[in-house]
C-alpha cells in the first residue's frame, strides 16, 4: 500500500510529531500515554515560572527560588523558540510517500531521503489525535509518522500483514 501525503501545513500535526520525538522513551514504555501540544506545554511552564518568580520577588523570600525560576524560564523560552523553529522547518518539507508492505514501512521525500523500518524493528504503532507513529525498538532508527487522515488505509494494511498486536489507538483521548 502506498500513501502519498502533501504537506498540508498542519501546525497541530507537526507539533504532535515533535512531542513524539521528544518523548520517545515515555511513549515506548507507555504507548497509551496521551500526547500533548509541546508549544502549549512550554507556554504553560513559562507562565507558571514567571508568576512564581514575581511572587518570590514581592515576598522577598528565598533568592534561590527566584534564581531557579529564572534559569528554568530561560530553558523553557529557548525550548519554545526551538520548537517553533522546528515546526516552521517541517512546514517547508516536500510531499512524502509512505509505503507499507510485507517487510515494513518506508517513507521517502522526493529526491531527498528514504528510510525504512522493518516489522521486526517496530515496537509500537500509535494512533494519536493528528498522527500515526511507527516507534522503533531502538532510537537508532527514525520514527515514522503519517497523518491521521490515512487511518483506515493503515489499519487495513496492518490487518493484512497481521500487525494489529503492536497497534495502540489513542485517537479517542
């Protein structure tokens, strides 16, 4: 089965892809874990830390708390900027072709790169709100993601190749 995907500039899709990449080990251990928006998570942390730092300055309590808040604030602001940059770069990506066959899943970008995950190297296939992710057993391999719009095709292919046992559907969370 071949899936041709146009890069439809879906920011929520790419935000979810980055969350999956950043939380690979968590999702590998707990494939039923809910996937969050990484941008919204960083913004929440920044707001909470800013409020905590302001309260600590007003109360003139522990300077250590203010210093810790400022350090963490800088880290989360950097992470937010980096995530937004990655999303902008992903939005520039060309159309992708994903091929699911009896040997595994292969994704290729026109005239650029091709990567393949063989079935024996895939630990989980996780369906989330915006993505279908093929998580490898080892982080040495790439994580392959497909837009949720192709859920029925992927499900039929997994059924055909008898791989439903590694499927975790979290799309209803």
